[in-house]
């Protein structure tokens, strides 16, 4: 199939010769038993949790089938996953100085974040985040005895260095140690932090004695028009950590594996990571993630082309069906952050704990109740989230089109 979008400020015209997002029908997707498709009744179109409507990349499926056929389902071992990521990072981002002695396997990025924060902070210490931000930060960090300090993003959804400096100062005033959990690229806005912005972050972190932990799980999903800069590649980031995984880029959330990479000055900290954390990855997860980084780039490129086409389609659909909603096209991820405040459904923002399907309010609840479309409620993403929704557009054009038609009709009916 050939889909061509018009050229725009989102980049040059997009030609998709094969699109992984168009492989599965709605009927096939409804047979899935995972969270995205099993949470809601069959009349609901689910565009919420970060799970793509794709088949496994052939290279990953082949590697997993081979392991199953061989009965190779034991414990993970060796540095194969770290080596695979090192090669991918060099090819994709020209990140050429990853030292395998400073890479450790972890079960997943969020659990890895908790473990790394334990290495550099104590219970009661502050962890700075840029809000609105990935909602589980507000559950995992406080549940581990740390307190969240918010540094709101600027008006354009970018890091506000002045606000970050002020947050570092507030955190320092009440904590012996301070960490900054950086989301790069940013979820839910899809912003890709520039090299200049990250250099500013590193300078501030050094000045205030803050340890940076960069969640870079969405890095493989940078779309045309933007360039990903690994945080550890910028000057001043030598005492920081990067958390990474193939989970988002290749849709492997159910196959647990991830990596933490330490800067040169953080190597001693990394060596204190508990053995049970390093041994906690799924062996089949390690096989899948290794195959993704070594043999999955062609599939990833096709996916990115499909996502870029859907980004253009989504922009057109919002203009047609939800003209009062404002939307800054994401530079990465497959998540769109929609400002629905003009529709009049703002609610109190949530700053602790997290729920998924049960924690809907504001426009997200309206879109579900009136339009039978499930999106994520913006209020759970912290300050600046009320009146917004996060929409997952990693699906077929037909499903996306029908969902936006329903959302537009729901907004009209609710008023």
C-alpha cells in the first residue's frame, strides 16, 4: 500500500510503501487480551495506554520462535543486549562512547528509574520532574519515599531553564540529595529536547549538585523534523544515568527488559545496583529487545513513516472534527497532547497516585461516555494537565478517523 501525505512544516512529503500500523483489522485487534484492548467494552475505541496496534517485527518474532522451538527459556546471561544497544545508538544517534562496563540490565525503565533514584537519593529527598509528565512518576517516586518537586514546562511545551533552576533551589532547600527525572523525549507532549536545551540542563544540574536520571524509552521514535540527543552525550552529564529499552519503539511492553547506562562519573554508583535488579529481566524479553536493536531497524523505519503519516492525518482530523481543540504536533512518540480546555471540562489536577481506566475525568470522561473513545485523562499528568487528553495515534488510519469523528460528535453533544 502506498500512502503519501502533503508536505508541511512537519517535514517533507511522507511516502509509506508498507505501514505496520495498517496490518491488523479492528476485528483482529479486539481479540487481544492485553490492557489496551481488554479494559473497555467492545464498542469503545481504545486510544489511551502506550501500546501500538502492530504485529511483532519479523526479526523479533523469528528470534522468539527459535527460542521457544529450542526450549531456550532459562535465565538471561551475558552482554548481548548491551552490545546490541551500543551498536544501535552508534548507528542511529552517533553516540559512540558507550562503555559496556557502565551498562546494566534492568527489568524495565520505570523500575530501573526507582532503583537508580535509590542509588543517588535517600527517603524523603526530592525528585524534580517537568510537568505535565508521564503519570506513573507520581506513583512510583512517592511510593518509594521520595517527594516530587514540579518544574512546569514552558508555554511551548519545552524545558523552562529558569523554572528548572528555581525547582532545583526549592528541592535543595529541603533535601540532602536531589535528583532530576528527565523525560527525553517528553511524554505526553512528544517534545524532543534539543542539544542546546540539554546542555543547559547539565549546567544547571552541576551548579546545584543535582543528579540527572534520563528516561529515554521513546528515543527510537523520533519523527521527521527532529533529532534526538542522548543526555549522556552532552558536556556536563558525566555523573548522570540514561534508562533505555526497545519496549516503545518495537511494542514490547509485555517482554520485560531494559538497560541503564551510567556516565563515567556514575560508574561506581551503578556497581551498587542490587543483583536481584540485574537478574530481573525476562530472558525472552532480552532476546526480543536484542533482536530489535540488531535486526529491527528496517521495521522501525517503516513504523516511523507510518506514524509521521498519522501525525499529518491527526492534524487534519482535529481541524475537521474538533476545531476548538489546540494541538502542537509531537516531534517524537506516538502520543498527542490535546488541549481541550475550550470545550469546558477542566478538573482538579492529580499529583499523587495513579490509575488507568478508573481515573478518567474532564474531557477524557466525556469522550468515553459520549463518544465511546478511550483516551488518557490529562489531570493525572500533573500541573498543566487539566483540560487536556493524551491520545495514542499508533493505530490504523481507519480507526483514527472513526475515533476523531466520534470525539467531535461527543463534544458537540455534550455542549
